[in-house]
C-alpha cells in the first residue's frame, strides 16, 4: 500500500469513527454540535490519529484497538486549533482552507465548541480496552498530561508571551516541544499502549514522537514564510506579522531546514527496533520532511 492510499484508508476509518462518537448535528442544542462538527470535519490531515494507528501496527497489534485514543487525540487537537484561532489568541480567519469557527459561529460558540471537544475527548477515550500493562488510568493520564498546563497549554502560553521579544533557541524549542511535539508524541504512545507495547517499544516510540513532533513544527515554521495561504489552507505570514518566535526567525531559513532533517533522521533511527513493522511510520516521517503544506 502506498502512503497516499494508507492515509486515505486510515483517514476514512477515523472520520467514520468520529462520526459515531460525536452527537449528531441535529442533537439539541444543534448549534454546538454543528460547530463541533464544522471544525472536526474541516478536512485536516488526520496526522495524529493516523500516527496512533500506525504505532499500534508497528508494535504488532490491531490498529482498530487504537481507534478510540486516535479519535480522542484528534478532538483535543481540533479544540486547540479553535481556541488558537480566536481573536484573543492568534486571531486567524482561515483554517483548513475555510473560515475559522469564530468567523462562522461567533466567538462565544467557538469557545464552547472547543470546550466540548476537549471534554468529549475523554468520553471517547473511555471506550479504549485496557491492556495487561496499561490500565485505564494510564490512558487518561497520558492524554491529560499532554493536553494540560505543563505541555500543550504551556506551549501556547510561552508562544503568546514570546511575541515581539527576543527568544533563545532553548526557549523556542520548549515552545515547540510543548505546543506541538507533546500531543503528537502522546498520540504515538497511546497507539502502542492500546496494543500492550513492551516498555522497550514504548520508549522507542517516545523518542520517535518527540523528534518527529519537533521536526513537524520546524517545517511548519518554514512553510509559514515560504508558502501562500491558498497552499497552506491557513493564513500564511501570520507568525512574522505577529512577531512570533519561529525557527526561521531564530536560526535562519537554511539552518532551520538542516535542523528539520536532523530531527527526522533521529526519529527514524528510533524505529530500528521495529523492523519492517514500522514501514508506515518511516514513510510518514519522510513525507512530513518533504511536505509543502
């Protein structure tokens, strides 16, 4: 199976599962459920849930066992995008190629749609089947920690506080590790946990995820200054306009490309343990390094 076919098949499976997990659009009050679905089904890459499923495969398990965590992570990711786009945060008008939630539903409903997706993520996660090594509290703790004030939210706080200031490379790395890499790593770890990954396997997946997550964000920073809004499906040049700390602004464009390649190579080395079972994880890492949107 080609990577394109793999993404298409896994995205369709994730979309079908999300549709089952979420209340129907007409469920009272309809406005909130329409807003949740508007952002969740806006055509994103489904990268995090696909990585979750691929990690389960790399550990020799059935990816279907990882579907609930995969969907839970995508709900967390989408909630964070809705809130990031708000006028009080990044003030973006475009996301995934169409108007952001607050532009369609108003700020109040957009905030509540994000809150609802954050909440339902843990309701969905409750559908996971605990394994011999990983009881339910491990799954809940994993997702809550990655989404909380020490990681995802910490990254957004540091990002906001760094606007217009001189930020060191170490401070920038923290922003990216917290805001992007932590949830992406949790996606991968949850996939392994769902199929009872060994401690050695989970450690390898963690190293893979941390390096891949950082590489992903470095590339995102590069694309913000090299691509158009039409290509990206979101507002290009916003980081520069907001005087945000990015890898190109701190290291320079070419040095950022070198760093992205270094991080990707480190992520690939971590997969040696899995042999051919990690073929799709390797393909995804290579694709992310070469992507142009």
